[in-house]
């Protein structure tokens, strides 16, 4: 393949722009904010699970406390009725009086036991409420950090995407000035060779594979016409000759 030396030089400009686009793509994918947001989202999910569990416990305690208080009220009302009967003198039978007094005593003990249950449930509910408040604050804090990291990530992505668009446009302009056959060979080699399809021959060394060329290969390149597109024997990339090639 033949191409004007100036066209081959411009191919190096295309290569430089392609390398820059690769760098920008890598930078876009490897922004530290990506890992930061992922880690924070894991923390947030765990905290939300804990918060739901705490809220459920608080809700259960609330229902349990309501039920216990209702039980106390029922026992209190029954004891009040029995005491009223006892005080009214309506019960005259000694046996009935004894049974009534025994029941009042039993109800008093039952009321005391139930009130202890109410206190125990209230303590658990208060503890659950404190846990809910703590976890709610922690969830808000982590969400704030996620929002901050997301804003930083979006700003960085906007800058990278802007630069990518600019470099892509410049690449289109420069590539349009390179002969189609040469550009097609370059694109094919670039895909095969990890993004580098053309390299400068500098001080007798291929800048694509960083290998110094053998004497026989250098002699062949020296003998080649300026318009001949030469390839590196080691990596098969297009070798572009310049005044710094050492030929």
C-alpha cells in the first residue's frame, strides 16, 4: 500500500486522538465516585432494612402496650364494680362476702401484674423509638452523602462527555483527510492490536510494541520509497517514518 508521507503523519494524529478517546472512556468508567456511590448504596440498603425492623418492633410494641392497657382497664373496672358491691352492703352472706373480698384481692394482684407488663412494654417501645430515631438520622446522613457523590459524579461525567464530543469531532475532521484505504487498514489493525493501529518509528524502535527493529528490517525500510506504507515485523502495526526514526 502507498500513501503520501504527509497522510501517514496525519494517521499518527488520528491515533493520538483515538488514544485520547480510549483514555476518556476509561476515565468515565473508573471515576472514584462510581465505587463510592455503590458502597454507600449498600450501606443505605442495610440501614433501611434495620430501620424497617426497628419500625416493625415499635409498631408491635405499640399494639402490645394498647392491649396490655386495655387488660388493666378491664381488671380495674371489674375490681371497682366488686368494691362498689362490697361497699353497698348488698351482699350479706358471709360466704359471698368472703368470695367477693377474695376476688377483689385477686383482681388487685392481677392488676399489678398487668401494670408491670405495661411498664415492660413501654420500656421496649421507648427503646425501639430511640432506635428508629437513630437509624432515621443515619439513613438521612448516608443519603446526603450519596446525593453529594452523585452530584460530583454527574459533574465529572458532563466534563468528560464534553471533552469526548470535542475530541470525536476533531477525530472526524482529521480522519477525513486520510486516504480511505489507509484509514481502513489502520482501523482494522487498531481493533486487532488493542487500540494501537499505527506507531511512530523513533530511534529505530517501534513505538507500538517498543521493540528495536533488526538491522535487516531497518535496511528494508531505508530502501522503501517515502510513499510506501511499512509495517512493523514484530507487531504488524503501521510504522510511520519521521526525521527522528534513526534511518
